[in-house]
């Protein structure tokens, strides 16, 4: 099955950060990604530096400004801290995807353009997402150099010792928006990208005694691309989505979920590489899993040791765990996910456990 917009999958995700070199090292060490391309003064780019990191089908670009004239990146970092600027979709035809999006209400940020050098032509265009983010359409079919024009061989190759994480590919990317904004962005993506609403967590579905959220998931019809959007819902205290929006100074990307084919090994390796995960659910969580006599290949005690959440679905089950925020602000974090037996969902039970785990940390920050 394909999709009408000609989307082949997620391409790269770009972070705007305070110090790209340090982030590139962190990704090398913590996730085992390799630096495969670099752009900066050495490659003729005067006002910013970018490092491309890759592992399997996962591509992350970290970018920092290095000259005061680069106000676009400075403004982002000043307001939001380190965070995701854009996620990109690899498409058959950039102009077609962009025109479809604009005709259906998308807000333009980069009109279709050709980036050229001796290695060929790289095509891109972008539309606005949330306060300050973007969805880009890219195509490198006619480009034969490293990544994009302006990029060259990496000048730093960190020979770090790292435990093999087995991280594979982006599974989904989640946004946090304000009260009453979720439906706007859900309708926006559905119209612009020809997506459909797949999951709808309404009032009372996800919440604790103190705070709650609403969430909808939009996806491409072939399920290649999945993008949940969360908004705060009224509770006795501050919702974690509100905390995000206050700390990020606006709406934006909350987390990126990366798929693994052996989550127990992945999490073991990531912990050894120094990544911190949200606190383990209480022992009773795993006791009740055992009582349910589920058909699960993994040993529940091993899941418990690693703090991995398990949620059965009609087709198969989901294994998930969430890192602590990776930057200085309690904003962006990663998720690791393993889908077993054709599971397509988002684990309502896991979502609830995640929500409670975030809330424990939120309380520790004095923000609940
Ligand atoms: Fe997620």
C-alpha cells in the first residue's frame, strides 16, 4: 500500500541546539549513531555548523549558529532552548507534495527550491508546523554527494566506546500544543498531508488525579508516518503538556519514538551509554501483567528490570519506554518502541503509565 502524496518515509529530523559539536558527541556516545556528514566554515558554510548522524534508517541533523547574522537559529534557541526545528518527509515529487499541502491550507515557509553543486541537485520545500517548527519535503534522487550541497566528509570522527543500541528508524513524532489547538493541527496535517485521524484519546481516557491530556494521532494511509498531537486537559493541577509549553515557550515537538527490534537489549545498551529513563512503573504494574496471562515472548521480569512498559493490542503488543528530557529544559525526550505481531497503536495503557511517570518528575521540578 502506498500513499497518495508520494511519501516514502521520514527522512532526517533537525535539531537547533546551542552547541552542535557537543550534541554530535552525545548522539555518538548515547545512541551509537555515526557522524556521516558535516557542514560549516570548512565546507564553505559561514554562519552555521551542522552534523549529520546516522544509524540504520535513522537520520538526525544537529545545527548551531556560529555567526551573529544567523538570527533564525539564535531566535529559536533563545526562545525554546535545544529542540526539534523540523521533521522531513522523503517524497517522490517535492513540488507535487508542497503544492498539494498549500492548496489544502498549509502555511508555506520554504517554497520549492533546488540546492545545487557539482554532485547534483537536492530538492526541498517546507510548511509551517506548530509555533516555530516545520515539515519539510525532500528528494535527493538527483543528488550524488554527501547528504546535501554544502556538506562534506565529517571533520570529527569520535572514536567513542559505545554499546550497540540497535536503534532502527523513526516510528512516530509527537507535538504538544495549547488548549483548543489540537484539532487545528490535526485538521491541518490531515488536509495538507492527506492524513487521517487514527486514534482519539478523549476526556477521561488519559489522566491522573491531578492533570490530564487529550491526544489524537494522525497518520498516512499506509501508516508509514504517524504523528500524535497532545493538548492539556483540565485537572486539579498543571498538566504536563502545559509544563512543556511554559518551559519551551511555545508549542513544539515533545518526543520522537525510535523503533528497536529487541527493546530489552536496546535499553540495556542505552543505559550503559549513560541515557536516563523515566522511573520504572511500580512493581504492581508487572504483577498485574503476569496475572493477565498474556501471550508475550519476553520475560516479564526482564521487562521489569529495564522499566519497559507493555500494552497488549488486538494485533500483538507494544513495548515502550521513555527517556528523561535530554536537554536542560524539561521539554524534548526520546521514546524507544518495539511493535510485536503487527501492533499499530499507541498503547493507551502505556500512555497512562508514561503520563504518571512524567508527573512524578514534574512534581520533583516543582511544576505540578
Ligand atoms: Fe510516543
